[in-house]
C-alpha cells in the first residue's frame, strides 16, 4: 500500500506547478494533502478530483487558509471530518478515511511561528490531539496519521538545530511532546523505521537560499499506531520538482486497504 502526504501550500498554486501531473504517475493508494487554502466551490475543476480517486476535502471557515484533503483509490467505509474540537475544526485541520480496521488521517497541526498567540493555540491543539491519539490506541484500530506536524523532532531532523532551539517548531516543549508520543505511547515515526541518508528534510524556508542549500526541516510525517510497527517497506522524499515549500513524502507499507 502506497500513501503520500504533502503540504501543497495552496492546492491551486501546486496545480499550476504540475503537482497533479506528478501525482498521476505515482500509483498511490491514498494521498493526504494539507494547506489546500481553498473552499470547495473553488475546486470544481476536474483537476482537483483526479480520475481513479475518491476525493474528500475539509475546508477552513476562513477563506484562503489551512484545509486538508484525502484522495483514495478504494472507497472508504467512512469519512470523518474534524478531530472533534470546535476551535481547530473551524480551521480545517483533520480528515480521516476508514478502510476496514485501517484509518488514514490527513492532519495539519498549527504553526506557532507568527505570534505568541498562535503558539499558545498550537499547544492547545497538541494537548487535545494527544488525548485523541490515546483514543486511537484504545480503539484497537490501525492508524496512519499523515501530515504537517510543524515540529522537527531530533537534531538530525533540522539542518540548523543549534540556531533554532528557541524558535517555534523546534522548541523543547514541542520536541518533548513528540518524545512522549513515540517513546511512551509507542507511536511510530514511519520514516525512521528504515535507515536514511543525512540531511533528509521536507520543508525549506522561502528566505535566502534554503532550498538550494538544503537548509531544511523534517516536519512532515507518517505517524503509525503501535500495531503497525515493522510494516514500512520503503520511503521517499521527492525533490526533483518543487510544488510548494514542502516536499511530498511517500511511504510504502505491507498493508491492504
């Protein structure tokens, strides 16, 4: 089973840069998209409903902001829109597709980089979502939670780790939260299930020459519920073309939907 996650930073902009041409060649079973930045009436062009996929969108109430989507080749048994939190569901941050015992989630956690107010919102979302993840474990279902988590976990997940320790996305509190998810709750960072080369990132600032010099952050993840540990067959971060400030992350699994 092949699952792709990508923050497109505006799905219409990504379409103009060739994202859907690339996607048609990937043979993905499920595609998780974040930051669509569009309302459903703006996505009536067939390009946003690729042939062969069932397409589901969850928009933010604020126009041109946030938004997530899931495309799946197999029709889901159920689609759950929203994580069950009024504040963050209004921002279009969570959509889940269920296939038998497997759930695939497209998640867009808030960024706190714009202001202290947004950092506090990020912490509220993290606290709520931690409880949500415990409910996932307790449910007995298998989960693949894909998306932009807006946190780099370890020093090897960010090129300039020394200079970013006081910046949102690499704060000690944020990294400790991921420690808890992975070490105590036993969720799995799918990308780290396999040996990886150095300096593998999924996001680059548009400032300076970050992309050209690969001064990046790995903030896009496939996070697996504990029962899926050992199911990762292959991983790839695609950098040959640039559709947004994030790169698509593809993971192949020993799973069937």
